[in-house]
C-alpha cells in the first residue's frame, strides 16, 4: 500500500487516492477553458485542455469542420477520433496531485454522440458502432473521475460567447444546437435522468461576467481541490 499511496497513477481501490481527477463540463463556449486557465496558475494542479487542435488537424484533415459541414457523413469520423483522444487524455500519466481536465470520455458519448443521433444526423449503424466501442472501453478500462464541475449557462450566453470567440468551424452553429446540448447536459448532470453520472457534481452558475466567475472559483477553490483526496 505504500506504493499505492505514493503513486499518482494507481487506480487500485484498496487505498484512498492521494490525488483527484476533476472534469470541467459545460456547453460549447460556456467558459471551460477560461476556468482551466485560471486554475492553471495554482501550483500542484495539472490542467488538460480539450484536444480541439487535434480534432481540427489529424494528419492534415479537419474532422471538426467536416462534421459541422455534413454531420450525417462525418459525425462518426469526428466522434471516433474524439473518443480516442479523450481516452488518451484520461490515461495519460498524472503529473500532479490534482488533475483538471476539460470535458471527458463520458460527455463525448452522453452529450455529443447522443445529440447527433437524437437529431437524426447520425445513422443508426454509426451510433451502434460508437456505442459498442464506448461500452467496451468503460467495461474494460478504469476511467475514474472524482468530481464533475458543471459550468451551468443559458444557451443564449454561450451563443454570444461563441460568436465573439469566432472559431471558423463554428460559424454555422445555430442557437438551437446549443439548446440541444444544454438540455442533454441538464438531463445528465442536474435531473440525472438520462445516463449514469460517474462522480459527484458541483454546479457553478456561469452566465456571469468574468470578475464574478473568478470570485466563484475562489469561493469553491477548497471544495474543488480537496475532492477525492485522502
Ligand atoms: N464569464 C465570461 N464572460 C464573458 N466572456 C467570457 C467569460 N468566460 C469566457 N468568456 C469568453 O467566451 C469565449 C468562450 O470561452 P471559453 O473559455 O473558450 O469556453 P469553452 O472552453 O467552454 O468553449 C472566449 O472568447 C472567452 O474569452
Ligand atoms: N464530443 C465532442 C466534443 C466537442 N465537440 C465540438 C464542440 C465545439 O465546436 C468544439 C470544442 O468545444 P468547446 O471546448 O469550445 O466547448 O468541439 C464535438 O463536436 N464533439
């Protein structure tokens, strides 16, 4: 057990971990990256942002752009790659007592794949293949999460922030898309009626201006950073 207590990467259940793994969840442009940037200034925290740059450039291809152009054709392509890159993030060697990661393997499936499927933009066979992949992964590989921090926004706030951020691929996103993602997040993390929630959820209202958001992060700092730790 000495070995377990001194090893950040051990996933054995016999001893309480001395580290914690936190996932920051929320709608597109809800402020997750900004939140992670803020906490990255704290010592002993490892911050893992979403691998969006990979989704925009895999061996010279841009599956994120393709997905927004033609979701029925490219949804499976993007989401297969998202699943791989998220798995890689979860399994990468832990480098500090606290790890904060943007989104998760879980939201990729329960929110984004689910949304493509429910909106009729993903063929049943693509959904079945992705679902079998996902089920295999979570059955055979431990993907532990100690806390989910949900940045809860209105779709309108995200729409305004998204427009201001001006990411080229996202120009085509209508507010209805953000509403669907929002509803899936609310069903999963607030009502808890859709899919299994893999960790306790801390909800932070995130429609506020930056100053108020930073104040809330300070107020919740202890709660966030001590979760899951011995
Ligand atoms: N509290 C806030 N008030 C206003 N604008 C914000 C706030 N938080 C983030 N932003 C801006 O909104 C955009 C999206 O934020 P970002 O952190 O990239 O979101 P996400 O990582 O969730 O997509 C960025 O341009 C960012 O500077
Ligand atoms: N499983 C996923 C995850 C993310 N996306 C899209 C949504 C955004 O356009 C972009 C990154 O999201 P953000 O960090 O800005 O919230 O990737 C997706 O399509 N599928």
